[in-house]
């Protein structure tokens, strides 16, 4: 769980260069927003032992109106680091 949190923090801090003429800047901003949302969802689903309470995490997903698939799609937009971060969640 801590490794996943660290990866999410690193993704939020990463500056990814892009060509704004191709519209990548907007995708990257949206993907970083998804990283922040996922971090909040995970923080709210921590169990008392520091693990992940899946029922709380599922409730958080339902409240946000997002799915794991939508998070996966956004994280992949951030490149290999985003993809490896999602795999830590899965």
C-alpha cells in the first residue's frame, strides 16, 4: 500500500513535457487529476492496520462515479510510470 502511495505521489510531481498543439497537455492535466482522485480514494479506504479496505475503496469509487478502468486509462496516459502504478493497485 505504501509503495502504491509513493508511486501516486511521484506521478503527481512528475513534469511531463508535451506538445500542446497536439492536445496532450489537457490529457496530462486530466490524468494527473485522476491520480489525485485515486490517492484520495485510497487514503479514505485505509484500514486500521494500514492495508486497503476493499469495501471502503469500492464505496469511494461509487461515490466518485469512476471505475478502475477509467483510472487505468488515465494512468496509462502518463506513460510507463502510470502503467506500473496502476499495476500496483491491481
